[in-house]
C-alpha cells in the first residue's frame, strides 16, 4: 500500500468521524477515581422551540371579505308615501322634509382569534371613504360585542387596541349599527374598508 493510499484512507476515516460527531448530540464527560465513594457526572441540555402563531377570522370562512350593507329608505310626508321608481308620480306632499331611515339586513359577523404568543391584541384601522364626503362618518358606526373577543373600540371612529388571552380560542359576534343623521347625507353609495390586525408579541 502506498503512502498516498494510506493518507487517503486516514482522511476518509477522519471525515467519517466528523460526520458522525455532527449527527449526534454532544454531552460532557467526567470520571471519578480513588477509594471510597467516587462519582462522575455528565450534563445534557434540553431545548424546545415553539414557533409563534396567531389566527384571526372576522366574518365568513376562506378568503371572503364580508360586506355589511345599509340601505336608506325615504318617506314623504304627510300621507306618508314611500317613493317608487318612476318619474312624474303624483304625491300628496305636505312640504316638510322627508324622513330617512338606514337599515341593514345582515349586520352581525362571527369573529374568532387565537395565539400562543403571550397576550394577543387586536386593533382596527379605517380606510378612506369613497366618495370622501357627503355620507356617514366613522363615528356613526357603533359595534357591540358578545363573547370573548372584544371589538377594538365602541365605534369605528375610536379604534383602540384590546387584548385576548393566549392559548385560548376567543370567539363571539360583532354587531354593526349605523347611526348619524341619514337625512343630511347626499344621495350616493358610500364605501370603505376596515382592516383588523391581531398581534402577538
């Protein structure tokens, strides 16, 4: 066997030893020697990593973004008369301003949240209204909570961070109510988006 072959064999054994060492957990070693009671100790460190996770659902499942819709109805005094689609329709109008009422057919959303990252928090942020003026304001929308997941603020004009417990599935319903002075709004369709953000630190 040549020196080159021996060197290659020793290198292969060294690399194999390193590979085995890298694939196994290492522990310290001690020994005891002498008379009477002798001891030897070895310590092993344990490490468990739990990744953070946070979940939030407002409304429907999957990727659906729910829309809570209100429709204003008008009543012409003094009979009163509810307007119907058409032109040049006779009405017995008293001359007083019509009454306007905004109603919603579905204004209750199911909500869920969970995190293992300490105490979780949830906040909300309003976008810009389109069109920007003429309709309701953020503060005209109040939100009532049932269950264990509080809405971040009593109305959409006062979003404030609220907390929910860690490692407990929080749930409930949020009921949106539109107030304000509907009679003062200019005829149009007004849209906006609320962004809810759950956070765990």
